[in-house]
C-alpha cells in the first residue's frame, strides 16, 4: 500500500499524471500501484525502461515521477521518492553468515532493509560480535550504494570482515573493491551466503590495467543518466590523456553495453558512469574498460 504521505505529495504536486519508475525486482507490482494511484484520482503511466538506481531518473512531460525502491540521490523537481521498505527479517541472514565472520563486523545493507537492520545487529552482538557501521557521502548509517561505499571505506582496517545483507551482486563487490577486506554477502530472501576474499577484485583491476597498457586511443564514456553524468571528470581525463600524447573521444550514451561500444575504433574505454559497468561486467567487453582512477597509471610520465 502506498504511504499516505506519498499520495498526498503526488496529489499536491498539481499534476494528475504520474510516471512510475521501478527497479526490475518490483516491476511485478506495477499494476497494483497503478490501481491505487487511479483510486486517488491520479493517471499512472509506468516507465518500461530498466531502472538501475536512484541515479537513473526518467521524466515525462507534464507528469510527476514516482521513483520507487531507492533513496534520493539527485536534486530534481517533479520527483517523489518512495523507498519501499521491506518487512523481511534480517536476523536469519545474519545467522547464516555468522560462521564466516571475524569478531569485528562492518554491517551494511540497502535502503529497503534499513528498517530491519538493527535485528541483524542485535543478533550479531548477542553472538559475541562487535558491530560497526557508518554513513556514506549521500547515504545513512548502514546504507550502501555501489557508487557510494564511503561508509565502508571509513571502516577499512577497523573491522575483521564486512557483512552485506541484501539482494544483488554489486553492493558487496563494491565493498570488496574499495576496501580490499573480506566481505560476506547474505541474501535475506534466499538465505544464500557468499564470501568475497580480499585481493580478488584488486587482481581483476590489475588485469584490466595490463590489458590497457599499450592503448593510444581512448573512448571516455559519459552517461546521460542524471545521477551518473559527469562532464567535469570526463573533461579532466580527456585533457590529461591528450597531454600524455594519447587520443580521446568523448562518447555520450544512456545504457552502456558491450555491443554499443563495439563500433568505436579506440583501444580502451574509461567509464565515468556507474562503477558496476567496470567492476562487475568488465569481462563481457571486447576491449579493456577502466574506471577513471584505474586509468591514472596511463598518465604517469
Ligand atoms: S551509479 Fe550505479 S551504483 Fe550508483 S546508484 Fe546508480 S546504478 Fe546504483
């Protein structure tokens, strides 16, 4: 059921049309959400495009966007966020992960599970663990985004392992990539638990850099998505590459996929958009893809 505060905000926006944006896992709820909006005198339309995160806002002329399943990331008028909190208990996932954890645990989850994360904390503490957490640049305590692991990074060296409770693969990979500490990922629905050992993602990073070593021509990819578009970074990279005697082509696109990057006659790509494209998906690209920081070795004299 849509919270009353959200309905009130939508009705109060003065626009009867509502563009509903949902992540893939919630798209099955579209019809029931649309029915409820109609019952409140609103005219719902569902965005059929993939929605990767809070960075990925869609707009429809004359409509308010109802962005579901993520917390606010981008300042935009005409957008109302519904975080869509889950009621699933997180203690069973913490119990499954328990044997894999060290004594000091850095605990993180996604916004939808924040309301239940203290259950996991209490379970861990009652089993002898010391639990730490932190907020990120744009996130609350316990909350993690794949592109905002600042909370976890601030705990590097202070914990023996990280525990991520939530769905999806990228969040725990981001912790492992940015901290190089052991990460345990526990899915609260399937209760599947996986460990990402330290060093794994750093080896992959080194491999990407080795592959890009002799590259002379670069595609610098900028995303059209409002929360990912970063012209400042792309411009700096272009200037530095050119100063190092390399060629650079700015490529502006919405969904960055291996097929869409195929036609460009460059040796490697630097992705200024979502880090998932590189950290999780790099093996699917025919030519090396690098994060901006990973490209810095190319610029050294
Ligand atoms: S940039 Fe990537 S990690 Fe960050 S919110 Fe968007 S989809 Fe998620």
